[in-house]
């Protein structure tokens, strides 16, 4: 990873939402090592509570979760926090769902679940760049 990326990430708050605690821990460790302030939730409802109490710039959510899907969660995030950049990850092979969500601006980008960690880092970095350009 480019050292300029790591030096450029002071006080960037990110929310990661996933009901798989092992995946949540891997993402938290990976992204906090890049200098991001990582907030984590295991459900969409928990994520919405965190968003109420923290200034979050980027949200990364799993698609398949109990009670509400990642698309449903990120749709609510978009309504309440329209400037937040929204990413989704999934092992679901049906990319039509995600292409439609990108087209409808519910999400900025789709990442395959268990993505290469360098790709995860780069996508999150790009999401923060997008947030800062549009703020």
C-alpha cells in the first residue's frame, strides 16, 4: 500500500456492518491499521444507531444480514445521511441487485465478500476521496 494513503487518513470515520463477527474483526483490523477510526455493527439497526451518534463519512455493509438486507440498510442511510459514501460487500453471485443499487445511487460500489485486503483498502480510500470531494 502506498505510504501516502496511510499518512492521508487522519480522523476519517468509517462504519463497517456485518453479522459475521470474524469478517467484522478482519475488516476492523485491516482498516484501523490504515489509520481509519472504525465503528462496527452486527446489524442494520445497530448501524443506524451508531450513525445517529457519530460523524461517519463511509459505510461498508454486508448484503446478507438478518432483519434487513444491506441494500435496505444503505437505502435508509442514504435517506438520512445522503453525503455518506455507501459500499456493499456480498458473496451473492447475483450482480444485477448491486448494479441496480449503483444505478439508483443507493451504493457507490460493490465489493465481493472476502475481497483481497489490498482491494478493500483501495476501495475504502477511494470512498473517502469521493466523500471529501463532494463535501
